[in-house]
């Protein structure tokens, strides 16, 4: 497998605010309840209808499965903007490098990789490649050849800790959303059933 380039990676948690996504879901409950056919509403217990709506609207939080992770090293090259070639072209120098690639399995709703938690802004430092079909997150770290492995590992652990912080904040918002969702679904279903 060839080394990944920065073009293969994307900023994590870049996109809309998670709160907006959750508010839109809560706002959709009324419309979904109104779409339930009258015959179904009359013949199905409210608990079953509520369970079906909750299954449809619940968002599973992202969880990293870090035991085990796939770790591999690959030869690559990097452009070092700090080292200039003052020859004819005077541009940055391309150097031999090594890349650490870490593949971490995850569970949960992959769209959450594109939503930032309340009170945060998109983090330009958190980059990775999300494969929603395989439920994997790939992190890559490039260093010039000869860099000690402990430096790679330090960068890897810092990145994983930062990602986990974002996931913890998302999980708090999702727990609050789920409590609100249960209340809204119950309220709207009760109102509709009492109106027939």
C-alpha cells in the first residue's frame, strides 16, 4: 500500500455544528408523526410506534476501538518548506521521509466525523481519512528519515487524545439529544393519538 499524501486526508470534525444537526432531527419528529397512517396509528401500540421512531432518529456516538490498532511504517518523501534550494529554481527541498500509518476501527455514525461539538470550531490540527464502509479511521504522520520512533508515537498519542476529547464532547451532546428525543417523540405521538 503506497504512503498517503495530505490530499488523502481530511480535517476531522469540519462541517456543521453538531447542535444544528441534532436540532434538525428533533424538528423532524412532528412531520414523521404526522406521516403515520391513521390505520397504523389506531392498530399499533404507542410504545411500538415510539420505539420505531427512536430507532429511526437515534444517532450512535463515535467510539474508537484502539485495541488493537494497525500500525505500519512506509518510506515516502516530504517537501520541507524550511529548507530552501537556492539553485536555479530556489524552491522547497523534497526529502526522504518515513510515514507512520495508524488504522483504528470505530463504531457509531460516520457522519459525526464531519460535525464539531458545541463551543468548538473546526480543528485544523485533526486530520485523517475516514472509511465509512470499513468503519476505520486512518491517521498518518510524516517525519524526515532517521526520526526516532518515539517521536512518531508521541505525535500519534497526542492526536488520539485530541480526537477522543472531541468524541467525549459529542457523546455528551448526543446523550442530551436522546433524552430530548424521547420526550418529543412521546409528546407528539400522544398528541396525535388523542386528536383522532
